[in-house]
C-alpha cells in the first residue's frame, strides 16, 4: 500500500508584516541614535578636556620648575607683564613652556572664535566673551586657551574651547574653565561660565567637583555618583 506523502507548508512573512517590522526598527533607531551620538560626543569632549587640563598643568608646572618656585602666585609673568596687559611679555613666557601654534600677541584672529555660547540644558547664554581674555593662544591640536583675570593674580584662570569655532559652542561641552592654583593643583570651575545654572539633579553637568556632585539632591530612588570626573544619577 502506498503511503500518502505529507506536504509541509512553511509560512513566510507577508510584505505587510515585513514593512511593519522595518518601520518599528526605524522608529526605534530614530529614538536611540541621537542619544548614542550625544554620548559618543560627550566622551570625545571629555577626552579633549582631560587633554587640555594636562596641557595647562604640564605647561605651568614647567614654568614653576624652571623658576624654582613652589607656589603658582609666584610665577613671574603674573607680576612682570602688567597684569597680563603686556601681551608680548605673556606670549614670551608661554612660548617657553607651551607648544604655542599662534597667539593674540601675533597673528591670531580672535574674530574667528564664537561670539556667544549657549549653556547646556538651559535656554540662557553664557556671559563669557573672548574679549574678557587678556591673552589667547592655540595649540596644534586645535584647542584654544584664554587667560582671564583672576582675583589678586593669585591663580591662573584659563578658559578653553576644545574645538575652536566648531559647534556646539556650549558651556560644559566644548567650553570649559580651569583654575590653576596653590602648589600646582587644577580645578574645573566651568560653572562660573554659567552663573544661572546651579549643581542639581536636573543639571548634573554643573557639578564640576566630587564634593558638589555628592552634595546635590537626588529624586527618590536615585543617588548621585562621581566617576571619572563626571557626575551621574544612578538608581539606589
């Protein structure tokens, strides 16, 4: 007796089902990609910020070593260069310790720098203007450094634009401020460029030190965490 052969039918996706799946994948990608891109850019800016900090520390510590001094406020150009108004004097001091590509004492064109900066996660703009800087110099990696007046010339305050005139031109991202003081310590004081924004769980970017970060209030079920120079929100 002959056995009847069984025909196995495999069900395939219809065109409509395939299109719906592709639409869902596209919607998810549109939602997720901007976040991923921003996270990648933030990490890139953080890497550049760390590089700028090392440049500042290494340059001024080299000055201190050559002058055989232990305190930042004793660095000679702070008193010798007419409160930073003598740009040629300041330029000479920096070219001896930094890899200066160009500076405002020579052919550096300040007009090519952004005229205004927004503040991350805020509708306000920073009051900082490059005209506030007494001396500006650039390095071969494209980072811009501007020396701004400090209280009683006891510290060296430096504003950095990590990618020159390129966007986003935003405080806490490509615009940062550092204070070099004491025996050669450096502090992130970027918050001074955004006076209207205070360190809080809504503005983690304004928490520029571990003390500020851990002292910020968090919503219920969360806590602030300081890791790798940044403040984060984490679940308890």
